[in-house]
């Protein structure tokens, strides 16, 4: 048996394989941020997700020219609200 999952399901598939290696022969994690945790070696880059999403929204990624500018502006709003305490995080 092989554990499969995407995003959070991919995280669960990976953790299942790590914690119980005899339970499944392998794990396939699609779009799962398995290495997105602080304390890892090499260190996790907290801006990497935003960079990838912004690159996907660029003309090189096939999006309209103004799309990456709008995504960058959205990140600024999200990050500012997230830093705004409990109410700001609730708004996000």
C-alpha cells in the first residue's frame, strides 16, 4: 500500500510513512509543505510560499502582466493584518 495525499493530506501521508514506516511501502505528497517548519536544517525560508505564488502569477507563469503586482499587494495586506493581533488574524 502507498499513502497518497495533496496539501494537508500529503502532510498526513508523509507523517504516516515517517512515524509508521512498516504501515505503507511509500508516500506521495503532492503540494504538501513537508519542509515548511522552523528548526529544520537547512532552515525554512518563511517567504518561500509567497515567492512561489507570486512567480506563478507572473507573465512567465502564464498570467496577465498586472497579476503579479496585484498578488504582491495582497501579500502586504495579509501580512499587515496577520501582525495586527487577534482581530487582524481573525480578519485574515
